[in-house]
């Protein structure tokens, strides 16, 4: 993830959007978290059971997950960092995540 993507995620979350960043593996998750954290270190960051997320005052949030962690999640926007391994099953999971949102969006990066 680059800083321009991180700025866009923070802007969307500041508008109240619930965002999930899906990374292919743990080190990519850590890189994405570090990029966003550098821009907003004073926000409320939480880390539990391998998941990291930041909550913004407007009610929006950004969660950083790997693909196996998607089940049972819900969001307005899903950013897929690496779409090389996308198959029909993964695409179904992504659509299920944004299904409840009236403006659900899947973004491939």
C-alpha cells in the first residue's frame, strides 16, 4: 500500500465508511497498517487476535485482514491489495462482505 491509498482510506473512513483492507499474507497486512498508522497515529488503534483496526470519530473504521479472516465480516468498502489469486469462491466472499451496505464497493488495488 502506498501513502496515497492510505490517505484515501482515511478520508473515506472519516466520512463514516466501514472499510476492510484484504491483504494476501501477514506481512502485507503489517505493511498496510504501518502506512496508515504513520498518517494517523493519534487515532484509536486496536489489535486483537491477529486483527488490527482503527476507529475514526465519525464512526468509520478500517480493518486489516487476510483472506481467511473474511468470513462473517461486513463493510461498505473492501480494498483487495493483491488480486492475482482471486477465484470464484473469493469473489463470492467479497460480495457477501459488502452485501448489507447500500453503497457496497469492492476495489482491487
